[in-house]
C-alpha cells in the first residue's frame, strides 16, 4: 500500500498574507436527507458537531460539518480516521437513502492567514467576504474554479477546491497575496 501524501507537500507563500496548503485533510461527502435524525446522529458521532444549517460550518474537537447543498454535507476530519468514519456512517445509515464517500484525495485545502485574508479571497470571489463570520460557509468560485471557503477566525480563511485545479487555485491565491497589492477599505 502506498503512503498518502499531499500533492504540494505543504507549500506556502508569504506575501502580505500567508498562503499555505493544508496537507492530508480527511474529507467525506455525505448525501442524503439532511432532516433525517439518523443522519444528524451519524454526523454528530463522526465529527462531534451538530447538523449544520444552510451556509454553515460547525466545529468540534473531532471535526467539522459543512453544509454544501440541500442534500449534501462535507465532513472535515483527521485524514487517517476518514475510512473508519465512513464505515461507521455507512452502517448507521444502511436503511436510509444516503451516500458516504471519502473525497480526501480528490480535494485540496488552503489557508490564507493574516489581517488581509478577507481581501485576498475577495479579489478572487464574487462573494461578499466582508460579511463572512466564523461559522459561515460560502460555496462559490475563485476566478473560474469551483470552491468553498469559510473564515476559521477573523484572520484565517480556509478554502477547499478540487485537487485537479489545486495548483491553479494556489497560484491565484499567491498572486492575490503578492506584496504591494494591499487595498485597505
């Protein structure tokens, strides 16, 4: 069996914000009836977080649960624990119409850190990043790349995109964070 590794080995760039890849993040797509009590319990068991509402990402010490669409969640957990979580969720949801899939290796995750983190993301997204508070998630795009992002805290944005466009997304974020590009509003 091969050893899991990040595509970019934790690459980072320091501009007027720091852009860094988060390597080996466990990500699980869950599709089903988000009103289901069994699904809510399975999410709580997997992440420690309750079922998120529209546009939310909820966290606990075990993981995070992000609302992606009316029938889809993204669970963010420890990479090594993702396969076991999938098995447990599949068993818990065996009699429900649900799908639980490990997408860890199909996604790239980046953090933008610094006082101008919102500005860096705003340069690339049509979303109004200025109103984003921790706990709010936006599924949108950066440039022409589908992505989801949220504010981890007031100075850290976390962005998730497909791994196949990860290098492009990193280059976009890096360019947006180049020194001299600050626009303070």
